[in-house]
């Protein structure tokens, strides 16, 4: 999906696909910069495609790529073609999520892989802080932050709630016994889950 980068000083639109991420001026759509070779030409696989969307935070754009390729972290202030500009690349991590988009919170990057492994990275260095498996199923929904917790939803409807921060801890788990691919949405104290058969609204009494 297209994303807006906005740190209060700089604002632009990001498009992501066809092996590029491109920044566009929000007023007239003109291209500001682009980064290519995200699906490396040296080992290019034409059957792979970008699914996960980029994530942004102040001073960083985390860019997922095609399955089996890396995640890239870019600076937002580039100009022109920054594909080979080491000054615009903050770090590279050797594994990307296939479908779930990254989540950035409080200096940490959460990556949920398609097999339920959660990779927690330091936002500024890309260093891996932990690698933990949640639940043995496919994951298509993206991790979502709400009320200081991270919610991760498996394809078969198992929801894991973990603490934010550098220590891995599962707070609670929910089983809906219904397939889910959509990410949860939170509004006014209610969690909404769109399963294959039902729309669920879950709220504390």
C-alpha cells in the first residue's frame, strides 16, 4: 500500500513495487527519490513480488522486499537515485516478512514472518534483539500496536498479545477458530477482527 512519511518537517508519499520504493511530492506527485534493486538482479526471481508495505518513523523508512530478500532501512532525505548511496542506507537485515508489514515503536522494529517467527530489531542499528516463535501457523495479518501491546494474528485465527520492549513476553492468547488474513483494527476500546465468515468486535465490559 502507498504510505505517507511525515516527521513534522518533511512529508511525502511512498509507493512500493516493481522492485523499487519511490518518494513523491504530495502536492504534484513528482518523484523526489527512488531506491531500486530491492529484489536483487544478481539472484532475481521473477515469481516473487512485494506484498508487505513499508513502515515509517522519524528519520527512518523500513522497506520489506520479496520473500527471501532483505529488509532495508533508508533515510528519508534522499535525492535522485539512492540505490547505491551508502549515505542513505541505515542498515540491512537479511530476512523480510512475506506478507505482514513491519511495525516500528519506541526505537524497535517488529517483523512477523510468515511462519510465526517474530524478529525484534533495534531501529537505529538493525541489530537483532530477539527471535521468537509465536504459534505454528501461517501469518498474513500485520502486527498492530494498541494500548501499549502488540497484537499478532495467525491465519487460523489465533491471536497472540505480546509486551512491547526488548524482553519477549506473551501476555495473552485468543482463539477464534475462524480463518483470518486481515489485520485487527482498534477504535474506542474495541478490537475488530474480520474473519472469513464473521466480523468480530471484542471489548472489555
